[in-house]
C-alpha cells in the first residue's frame, strides 16, 4: 500500500461523507460538497504528476501503460463532469451525485495501484 493510495482513500472517504451529509442538510448544491470535489480533483492532479515523474525516472508499470493513463484521464474528467452536473441541477440530489465521485475515484485509484504494482494491498 503506497502513501498516495492512503491519502487518496482518506480524501475520497471524506468527500463522500461530506456530500452525504449535505444531501441530508441542504436543498441545493452545498459549497462544502463542491470544495470536497475540488479536493478529489487536486489529489488526482498530484497523483498524475507523481505517476508521471515515477514513470519518467524509470519505474516500470506491471500492467499496460495505456490502461494506466486511461484510468488517470478518466478519473481526472469525472469530478469536472459532476461539477457541471451540480451547477446545472440545483437540487439536493446534486450533493448525492457528487458523493459518488469519491467512491468511484477510490475504486479507480485502487485499480491504478493494481496496474502499477501488480496488487493494491
């Protein structure tokens, strides 16, 4: 288990919990939900830079490089797409939709770790 994976797990879990709480408390997209989405996106940018530097310095990927970078690109687009959803849908349910970003990104980062190292745990 890498430090980046643990950090990602914590950020994704907090984002999900914040969004669930705001679904119950707010009737519109909450600023805290949007900020938690931004934190997930920031983590993904840092993870991408980390992965790029590791690969550029010679660390090999156990799986396919195209699959690894495809997961990263998809993960980077997910919070942006859901943010657009939240801006368009001004109901409490946009908070719930934002909560799924944390869950999906966690699964994607787990898969990235599997591709990179051959196993995530």
